[in-house]
């Protein structure tokens, strides 16, 4: 084995251990938050088989980002189509202020306040680097500007930081995590992963992956989970 290969394998092994630690910490905190509340808080996406209909996009912007959805039967999406989310503000306060060891919160302007590393890049910036000829929405999910200026960032005691989806106190249970904080490589699919909380009406929960972008040689959240736990 060459030295670069050995170095890569060592780094990947370290990142795997950090991913396992983060997953276990966040999942146990999720369970503890719900237990302390006395019942599961209404703040999760449905499992994939429990959506009330198949959503189809009926209006998109110039970047191809969908602006309006409806059910495939032509009916409007129900308000809880993605899942019950009426208690997400309570969940955020309980989870990040009372359960996890959060040492700093940047409710907005996270980049200016130092909650993000200098070389952090949002989804649109990474996609542009990978394909300079593409046209990427600067206001789409987890875009560079939204993360740095609008989304909250929670910094844990071990340096791990978690980015919330939408303005504080987060109306939706989707997140981005950098499992080793400001340390490199600061790449999506290597030490940066996106995920969401999924659940059902019986109180079963899991952390499911979202993959807005994966940098060269990286893995999505679910692939890392499978590699670490299966």
C-alpha cells in the first residue's frame, strides 16, 4: 500500500468512529428528549411508506427548484404531508438546550460569528465547483448563503456543529452535521452529512439520510450508517 492510500484509510477510520459517536449521541438525545417530555414531540418526517400521497411538482423556478407541490391525484398536499411538525420549536429548545451539550448557538449569521469554519461551502457552491456550467439555486435547501446568514448552528462541547434547516428555532427536523467540527477535510460526504428525523405514529424513530451533494470519494449519511453499524 502506498503512503497516500494508508493516510486515506487512517483518516476514513477516524471519521467512521466520529460518525458512530455522533449518531449514537444524537439518537440517544432524541429518545431522552421525548422521554422527558412524556410523549413523542410532533417534530419528524414520516417514514417513506407513510406519506398520504405521492407529491408532484407543479411549479418550479428558473433553477428548477420546486416552488409548489400537490398530490398526484390533483388534490392539495395536507398540512402535515411531510410529517407532524407543530412542536418543532419545543423540540429544538429541549434537544439543543437541555439534552445535548451545546456550548454555543449562532441563531443566524453563523459564519460571521465563528460557528462555521472559513472554508465551509454550501450545496450550491459545491455543485458549482463540481460542474461550473450548471445553474444552481442560491436559495435552495442548505445553500451557502442560507446556511451562513439565516440558518442556526449549534456547536457541541466536542466541537461538532449541527446546522438547522430554516430559521431558528427550526420549523423542520432536518440537519447538517460536521462530525469533527472545524477540522478538515470539511467536505460533504466525508465529514459533513445531512440527515432528517423520521418516525411513525407508534413512536418509532430513526435518523435518515438526505444527500443534496456528495463530494468526490464521499458517502451519504445512509452509506456511512451501514458501514458503521451493519
